[in-house]
C-alpha cells in the first residue's frame, strides 16, 4: 500500500488509486488460486449446464433458422456463467467484512476505491478464465462460431463489460449482507429469474406470451442476443442488440457503482 503522507499532490491521486487497486486485485487473485477446490467447483457448474442442455434438453428444443442448438445454446451459457461469476463479488466482500479484513483496509492509508475496485477487477479476471474454459468445452461438444475472430472477441468484451456492471450491484449486496452465506442466498432471487426467464436457453417465441415482453427486454436477454449476434450470426444477427447491451452495461454501472461506494463509505 502507498503512504498517504508521501503522495505529492492531488493530481497524482488516480495513479496512486490504480496502484492500490492493483495490490488488492493481486491479493484477491492469490487467495482464489490458493483454494483449488473452489476453482474446480466453480468451473464444474457451467460444464454441467453445457452437458445438461446439450445432450438432455437440446433434442426437445427447436431453434428457428436451422441453427444447431449447440450454437444457439453456448452464448446463453456464456452469459449465464459470467452472471453467476459476478455474484462471487458479493460473497467475497461479505466474507472479508465478516473476517474484519475490510476494517483493516479502511484503517490503512490507501485509496477508498481500492477495496471495491480490487475485488471487481479480480472477479473480472476470473471471468476471463471462465470464458476461455467454456470456449474449450463448447468446441468439444460441437459449438462452431461462424463469425470472425474479431466478432468473437467483441462478444467476449460485451460479456465482460456486462459482468463488470453487475459486480458493482453484487458488491452492494455483499456490503449489506451480515454473512457470506446470506450474501449467497440474496443473489439467487436476482440471478435465477434473469437467467432462466430469458433467451439464454430457449427461443423467445417458445415462452408464454405474458413472459415474452419481460424476457425480450431484460438485460440478460439483451446481452445474450448481442453475444449470439456476434458469435452465431445468421437469423440472430442483430447489431442493435450489441448497442442495447452496451447501453444496459453502462447504465447499470452508472447506477450501481455509486451505490456500492456509498455503502462502503457508510460502514461503521
């Protein structure tokens, strides 16, 4: 950490903040690496979802346009996985708060944005690892992206920005939750409706009419449609969905980040 007394001027505050964020990010990543069991089971869950929908439910789901179901499925699995990965921000912050680590950080001469920035950045890096892993799993079960490498990379960036915006909302939950277990329970009522009442696993037309309006416009569906447009194309090519997902991500970030920062500053 940097010594507040040695900081030369307010003009260099951003540089010091980035240094502190980098330090906390490194600490969180090292803590994750040192628990291989957590890494294993966090990777196992999305793989199980891929196998379940690919080989159990896939034969019963018709996709318009003659697109193989696995190509339709994988963008949805990607977005579902990064959403669940974003929820780890709440659990990690609640655990640090429960152990008294955040109070120690607050007592140090460090940037006030370092704890939240370091946690969200570390979880973002972990989501990069998850996307790479799920790409390998997808290719193994028959996923064949039809766009260019640039399109695929852009789809990954759209997902990562969306997950980063969600992390700040989950950071707020983690700071308000009394325990890490409570934080985990608090994330489920948000994640399950958004991921399963969406276009992640089934076409919009297959949903009941009274759910289609919600499923079409909610942020997870918009992100899934954007990723599907970039990675699969064909009948799912929809540039407006890409812009819509970016708008959702920026809007959520502008709302959720100040909420999380305010909650952090109000900690006793």
